[in-house]
């Protein structure tokens, strides 16, 4: 007899249909899994055998063959345990084969028959809904699957509970969808004393989704400023929360199956490798740039990152998507991020201070900052000097303007942008000015005559590239939106140009 148990394989956050075919036939006793399984899938037979023993079930003394179709697609992950076990139970006549065919199942079996969490339940649930099937997953991930509406979801804690449900001796209730708990208040902008220029740049970055680079000596507050950016950003929309949670689900980082509420803030150490930053590895998992999708990727000590890792960011910064190409996998992940980077002006960090700078200044600054390539530097909209904090400022009370007040202005500017995009680009899911391009940018960011004249003269003097020119226009559009959403004037262009600087040592 041959039984079928549908499941899925992952290609990025997309799901591919897999048919687990289990045949129990006469012949010498054997348990074989075919269909290009990886080591984790190959070991499923031992976990399934042990789980059956824990339930008091014995495998039939026959030839058991499990085929994972299509056979030419690599099958990876421990989530194949449950569909293999269900297919075998159907082939043995323990469970009804016709009912199992209506469910997509995934889960890892423990030796005692328990079901452990696996990666990718949320995208699997959405794929099952699209195919008109139900879903079977571990109990701990039931809240994650419950976000897929209109399908039956079974979330048992053990294989025995699932068998009892199909036998009618136990009823599994539908799990309830849950949101991630609010871990408390975010760091407040009031904590940062002085640095008014940097605070203004942070507000502009939040309002328009612009990339930001802060350059300053150690202890000037660069990391403090970056940590306060999430408190200025608007909350995730429903569609964004679902997409971000799907990426975290595939990466196995969706705690207790709860949908994310806050925009991600990822701050990898500068020792991060290329696969860790942009994705890859043996199973082509998402990297930090994808885990930060719709949020902030903060790179502290930017020149200390590997050159290859930084250069790998160029494509996702431009396209909002990262493609991971390997010999056995070619997958894509969303990566629409807001890059915030911080760096010292030189290795010792005191390039502009004659009393503290090393004897190699200014050559050391040019060498240190040249570790960041011109093309990457060109993709950063705002370049801000963050000087050392004046000791007199440290003794002052906290600033009167907190994050909530700045966030209100950011939300108002974002609302203006949303209305504009809905009217001029209804077919595109644009969130902020940083994503506008082409003809749309020409229509929404055309400055007046004085502003255009200033921008043209500055572009020639500063030798701006076409990309740099357009990024100045995007920032000017954001500045005008913060001022109420009117036209772009000379003052907006002038302030946008003040954030566009050549690094020392570049000509």
C-alpha cells in the first residue's frame, strides 16, 4: 500500500510542494528514504522508529520505502519527520489516508513521540491556505500558523495526541494567533545631550527611510543615537509584520510563534562573515540584511567589517532584495533596510584633535576611511559629523524634546508620503521617499528654480554621481515633507547638500 502525506520545502520564504510517498511492501525488512534527502532527513527513520516504539507501535517486518517527490529537489531539515511518520501510519492503516491528504504537515519528532519546533511554519501555513489544505504543526508553533485565515490547523504536542484526534478520542482546538509581547519602552532621544545636528539628521533619516553614516570620535554618542532610531519609526503595518515574521520564521527566530510588532533592529558585530551578513551557508539561510527587512541594520565600526561583506551590501541597498546563489541553491530574500553606520575618523579616533591624534595624522584618517569603497559610500544618503560632546553639555538637564514628539513629526511626514504614493503610484508598495526612483522621483522631488540652480552648481563642484544627485533630491523631498509637504525650495536643497559630503582623502 502507498500513502501520501503532503509537506513543503523552502526556497527562501517561498514554499515548494513536496509529496511524501510511503510504501509498505513485501520483502526483506528495510526502511529506506529516497528523493535526495540531506543528512537530517536521512536520520528521520531513526527518530520515527523511536517515536513509534514510545507509542507502543511496531514497524511492520516489511520493506518500507519513503520517496520525497520531486526526487531531483534537495530536501533539507528535520521538519520531514512528521509527514514521514504520518505517511507510514496511513500506509499501516492506523490513520485514514484520505484525510491526511488534505493537510500539509511539518514537525520534528522526539524519541518519546513529542513534536519539537521547526523553521518556516508561518510561510508553510500561508502556502497551505493558498492550496486549500489544512496544516499540522507542533503545538508551540500553533499561534504562528493561526495567522493564516480560513484553514484548519492542528497543533498537537505529541504524535499520540494527533493520532487520538483522527481516531475521535481527542479534539485538538484551533490555536490562537499571538503577537510578540512588548519588551518595554525603547531608548529615548532625551538621553542624548548635545549633538543637535546629529539628532536632526536622525529625524530626517526616520522620516524618509534614508541611510545614515555618523563619523565621530569615541564616546561622542553615535551608538546611542542609532539605538534611538527605532523609537522614531512608525510601527509595522499588517503586511510588513507578516512579511518580516515570515523571514524570521524561516530563520527559526520567531519566538513562541508570535508575530513581530516592532521594526527589526539588527546590530551584528564587525567580525560577521559574508554569509552571516547577506545570507547563505549550507542551507542558504537569511542573513542580517534580510532579518532587518523593514527595519534598521546598524553597523558599528564600519571600516572594521570585512571588505567583501561590505561590498555584498551594495546590491540589497539598491534593489531591496538579496539573491543568495550557491551550487545547490539559488534563493532570494527581501532586504528593504535602512542602513545606519557609525565609524571613527581614524584608527585612534581623534583625527581632528591635535592634543590626542596620533603622529600619523592626517594620513591615518585617509587610509582608515578609504576602507569604505566609493560605491558603498555613494549609497548612503546622510553623512553626519558627530563631534565630541562638550563637558558643559553633559552637566545640563535632559533635553526637552523626547522621542515621542519627534516620532509624531516623523509619522506626519510619512503620512504625507503615503498619500502621495497612493495617488501617483497606486500599483507600487512604496513606504517612504528613499524608495522613490525614476519618473516618480522626477515628479515628486522637482525643486523650484532657485533650488535647481543651487543643486546643479553643487553637483558640479562636489562632483556628485547620478546616484548622489538623486539621493540629494530624495532627502530634500523629505525635508519639505517635515516642513508640511509643500514644494522643494532652495533651503531644502541646501540642507540636503549639507548632509552630502566627501570623506577626507577623497577628491
